[in-house]
C-alpha cells in the first residue's frame, strides 16, 4: 500500500509544471499585501516575493488537483496550510518534504534487524506521528540506530 502511494507521489511530482492555474483575486491581493508589509519601499523584493509566492501557489494547486483522491495528500496539504497560512512557498516546501518522507517510508528496508522488530518500530512511529511523515522517518532512523547500537 505505501509503495503504491509513494510511486503515485513520485509520478505526480515529476509531472507537475508551474502555471496554468488561475489565482483567485483575494489570494493575489493577500500575496501583494504580505509583500508590501514585509518589504515596504523595496519594490525589487516585493516583486521577487510576489513572483515566488504566485509560482508556489500554482505548483501547490496543481499538486492538490493531481492528488485529490489521496487521503495522505489531503492530510499533508491540510497540515501545510495550517502551519504556513498564506505562505505558499513554505507550504510547497513542507509538501515536498512530506512526499519525500512518504517515498522513503514506502521503501524502508533494514537488514540489520528482524522484520517484527522493525515493524514494531514503524508502528510506534506511525502512532506517535500519524500525519507527519518526516517525523516518522526521523523516529524510525533513530530507533533503528539505537537498536543496532544495543544489539551489535
């Protein structure tokens, strides 16, 4: 199941292209207002921030549309929106990190321990961090490292 999800993410990530997403006027206005507030009087930085935020918004919306049937993707997007409200660059950064973590989780192989121990570690990480795949990977790596230190 996880491998299928990861392969879907890999495929979708390689197919995404910026542009072709209509930006709602209120989103564009908020992006501009945030840029003016952050870079008052510095028009070069305002333009830079506006362009980056618009590009990130378009990428994010394409990703959302391409993955709209995936509960994992919905959870990732929701968490990114909640953490980085109005900051589309950071939302896209978080989405990319979470997708990479899902890919890593789906291919986890640890030859230095038995499968039931590894499955227990994975289960505990999933339980502790149900929708944070980056933290699941971090937890699993640390637990495997500690297990190997104790048992080797």
